[in-house]
C-alpha cells in the first residue's frame, strides 16, 4: 500500500520528440496498401488518421503559436457547440488530406512535429491555455494540462495506426512506462467530471489498478495504482492506494487506453478489465471518455 498524494498533471512536453520520432519511423515503414486499412476511428482509414494528425498540428500552431483563430459559422455557447465545431474542422482536414500522397503526408507531418515539439517546450506550463480541456469539464486549463491533452491525441491516434497494421507495427512500443503512464494519468483527469453527478458517502474510494498482461508483452515492473476519492463532497484523484477501497477496477494498459479513448469494445474493454464493488460506483467509469465525444 502506498500513501495517497494528489495526482499531478504529467509534464509531457519532453515526450513530444520521442513519440513523434516513433510515428515517423512507423509511417515510413508502411506498405502502400497499409494506408487504406480501416482503423477503430470510425470510418477513418490509416491515411485519414495521418491527415487528421497533420491538420491538428497545423491548426494548433496557427491558433496557439501564431494567434490565427477561425471565426465559427455560428455561436458557440456550450459543449455540444464546441463538439460540432471540432467535428466539422476534423472532417474538412481529413477531406483535404485526400489530395496528399502518403509521402507528402509523412514529410509534412515530420516537419510540423518538430515545430510542435519546439512550441510546447517553450510554453509556460502554469500560464492559462488558449482553450480549456473540455472533456475534463474545465472552464480554464493551464498549458501543462493542454499540452498533456495534445500528447494524448498523438498517442492514441498513433496507436490506432499501429492496431490497424498489426503486430509488425509493434503496438507495444506505446504501452511501455515511458509513453503509457503519462497518457494514463492525463486520461484519468476526466473522472472527477464523469463522476460529478454520482453521490457517495465521504471516503468512498475507487481504485484503478493497471497490471501487465504478461512480463514479456508489457514491461511494467509493478502495478500502477490510482484512487478516485470522495472528499469534501467532491471527487478527487490521487496516486497511491486508499486504505479501505469501496471498489477495485483492474486491467491491462491496453484495456485502459481502449476504454478512455473510445476504442471498442468500450463497456469493459473486452473483458480485459475486472471490477469488484457496487455497480453504481463503477458504472460511470465505463462511460468516461478522455476525448471529445
């Protein structure tokens, strides 16, 4: 058992260069037919996911770095409006990507990735971000959290590509400590918002435990344990294990990322997650998503 400590937002800026290098190496290894493979990202093929990554980096740099913002077609007053705006921008970016060859997509993304790495490294992590992290229910986020959100975007879209290609794309690369743990700790910040309507007695605790499927497959030396605790009528996240947990949820890294990033099956990550405890306490977890949905 480990002492509880508030779960901090991880510093992900140093991870942008290495995870970007992994992506470019992957893309340059793809066969021509790989680019048209289906992914878990709805109707998007591999080439569409790559086009989305490129479009997202260009839009982020234009708005955040260069102060160039688009004027929405209509008013944006709530979550549904933000979601509609983002979905429209995503679709138009993917459509434009149809004009680009795999080589161009890769070459351009290699360049924008270096620009993004430079940009996030130069940010003051404690300063207010241009936009809040909406899936966490934030009204205002700091740059550290927004950069971590950007990191999760790069992680899960790269994983979508690796899953589509299969074992020769080595999906386990992203499940190692270095890349997975910051993703997981960022994704968990959705839980206080996801549980906001869940009433429970003071001290109610939900344990989330990440364990290896096998030592060879996933090189975690020991379980990653996090606690969602009801405290002062709010839900708070902690690293470590509560003394008397009310419920316990255990799963592999692969199962947890699938759950939080909308990679089916989502109800219980295909049986790779086991839950023990009251259904009303565990239930909101199955619906929590660390992406805009």
